[in-house]
């Protein structure tokens, strides 16, 4: 009789442990899905948009470097831009550190 009680208690604990395990994994999957749609996916879309903008840049476009230097693209190379920042002053920067000059783009739209 005592063995039967212990056996039933052990089975109940095993079933309860399995239920907790499934709910734990379900909660972890739900957290991952939320992180993906609210953090990871928007960031990858933003990176793709920025990459397309950099590929579309051409000679004469106004740009800003990651360091805050404003200039105009003088030459486009494979992985770099040659940018004129003042009269007779040019710098060579990586394409990854260049952004379109939003202020100049907004003034052109108003014209």
C-alpha cells in the first residue's frame, strides 16, 4: 500500500515537471519571437536601406562622414570615396563611414 502511494506521487511529480518544461520552452520561444520582430528585424532592414543608399551615391552628392565632416563626393572607388571638404582639400574615406547629407537633401526638396 505504501509503495503504491509513493509510486503515484512519483508519477504526479514527473508529469508536473514535464508541464513546467514545456511552458518554459514555449516562453523562451515567445521571447525570441518578440525580440526578433521588435529589435533584430528592424535593425537589419535599416542596414539594408543604408547599404542601398551608399551604393546609389555618385559624384557630386553631398555627404557627411561618421566623424561629422561635411563634403561632396569627388570620386567613387570600390570601397572608398574621395571627398572634397574645402577648396583643394580632399580626403579618402571608407564607404561604410559615409551618410547622405539629410540637410542638403531637404533644402533641394523645397526648391
